[in-house]
C-alpha cells in the first residue's frame, strides 16, 4: 500500500520556461494532495526569479525550470542563491540528464533535481517528500464508501470490507460513520455505543489523535469505530473543515480509515470524496443509481484528474422479477468498469443483520461474501494509479536504478 504524501501549508512559487512544464505544475497545484499549499506560476525561469526576489522575500519553496545547458543552469543558480533566503528550498526541473550535474546541484544546496518531462504527480511527491519528516508515522489511507442512492447497501459493504481489512489483511482499520442520525455501523456490529464523533465535529479545533483515540469504540482486534449516537433528538451541522481535521488527525496513527458516507449531497460530503484516497461507489442495477453514479463519476473525474475513478460496485443484483440494467450497460454509460458484482441475497444479509455480525463472518461461503472479499482484497492491495510517482524521475534514482519509479 502506498502511503499518501500530503503537502503541508507552504507557499510555492514556480518559474517555468516550457509550456509542458507549466501545465504539469498547474495540474500538480490543483491536486488534492496539495490542497493546503499555495502555489503560483510565473514565466521566465530562473532569471525571472532572480529579478523578482531582488525586491521580494522568497517563499517556502521555489520550483524553477531551466531548459538551458549545464553551465547556464549552474551560473543562474549561483545568482539565485544570492537573493534566496536561507530557509527557502529550491527544486530544479532541468532538461539535462546527468548524474554529475545532480551531485553538483545538491552540493550547491538544491533540494532536488528532476529531469523534464515532469509528471504532475511526480511534482507532488517530490515536494511532499521534502516536507515529510523521517520520523513521521506512516500516513493513513482514506477509503470513502458512498451509495449512488439510498438503501443500496453501501454501509453494509463498507463494514464488511473494513472487517476483512482488519481481520484478514491484518491492517489497523477505523470506520468513521458519518451518517450521524441514521448510521448503522454500531447496529451492524451489535454495539450500543458508536463513539463520540459529535464531540469532534462540534469542536474541530480540539481534535488531535489523542482525543480521537478516546472517542473510538473497539470493534475487534484491529478494528475501531468512530460514529455518532444515532437518533434525531439533536440537530447538527457538519462543516467540511471539521471532517478535514478529523481525517488529518486520524491519518497520523491509523493506516486505513474507512468512511461510511450517507447518501446525501452537501459541501462536507463533496469534500470527503475529493480528499479520499479511494472511493467505493455502490449502485443498484437500476436507472436512478445509474444516473447518480454517472453524475458522481463525471464530477470526480474532473475534480480529481490525477486519481483513478471510483471503484464501482453493483449490489443487489438478481432481485427476482426485477428488470435490471446489465453491468456492461453501466460501463458504457459511466465509462468505468464495474469492479465487483454482489448478488441479491436476503438470507445472508438478513441473518447477518439479525445477529449483529458481518456477512463475511456468518456466511463466508456465500457468493455475496466472496464478492465483498474480493473488493476488500482489491482495496488492501496496491492499485494502479495510487502510486504517487508516475513516470519521469529524479535523475539519481534513475541512474542508480533504485525503486520502481
Ligand atoms: N446484496 C444484498 N442482498 C440483500 N440485502 C442486502 C444486500 N446488500 C444490502 N442489503 C440490505 O439492504 C439494506 C440496506 O443496506 P445499507 O444500510 O447498507 O444501505 P445504504 O446504502 O448504506 O443505505 P442508506 O442510504 O440508508 O445509508 C440492509 O438491510 C442490508 O442488509
Ligand atoms: Mg448507509
């Protein structure tokens, strides 16, 4: 599993020379992993940076492109160093693929040298790596589950997958049930309490991993739940900012965070989807699901251009006498493959519900369990596209042949 590298709240100024590079930089700046950073781009490469910083202070990070030869690059960087504040990091995008140059640049104080053409995700990863402390705990992965319409089985699938990730993949997993009024996570696991998420939502400024730890309810050896009390006796509003704080704090200590989203549309739901590392979208094989799934997938493709589309699950397939839309038609209409098809199986799902256990636990040999297990295994493994570095590489790593970059 590739941990997601998030870029902190830093100022970045980029000085480009080629149209390909500025395009990659702008796409990188719009990436969800850079949402907290502030980036600007200017034409003119290193000479433009030198001119500007004679009168202005330098940002946290300077990203400069040089299309020129080695000598010009070294001379320009020497002049840049004279106007650069000592705590500003400099990343160079160059067009010369030479390990000696790389070493010279690092000796001159350059933080990283990458050879054009650069990919947006490579820029994100390079910047994130500069700010990732060696001692920092691995950053958790957020998997958001949402139904294309109410009642299609998204929560049940979410809980079964979380259970499998904790139990069989052995990954420390926390379920966040964000269906505060009607959430079923506690019910599904046969619990009275479902955790104190209201406390975190009401006072996001107090949230840290210690507080969250206290609010969790234990569901099993490696499985925890953060949910609400359920019920409609209290009104509440959820701010995107509160969700962000909770997820950020949780990422510090929990490797897999599984978010159970209700079927509604609000800024905080949109925020959660846009910032999740993976999205599982569950639909039933009928028209309303198809329309809503298409709308969500289309929106996500535009808003998350550097991420794979959601994992599409078709659930409750084969309800007797119901005319259904085939998986192939879903794929055609939405432009995304149906990853998993789960049959309608009221006996298994009903029995699991009545016993407060998972379908995967009670009827592990059923076709539905098999399908959900496949989904959980897919989520546990590396998926194409989740790797933060795509292609193009740091020259040193390339020459030394290290990593699979
Ligand atoms: N494949 C299936 N076969 C039979 N019943 C199913 C199947 N999948 C889910 N169910 C049942 O459908 C009901 C609704 O499931 P669930 O609460 O998970 O849906 P949801 O999409 O989360 O709904 P909501 O919109 O309320 O959040 C539950 O009783 C569940 O046990
Ligand atoms: Mg639900």
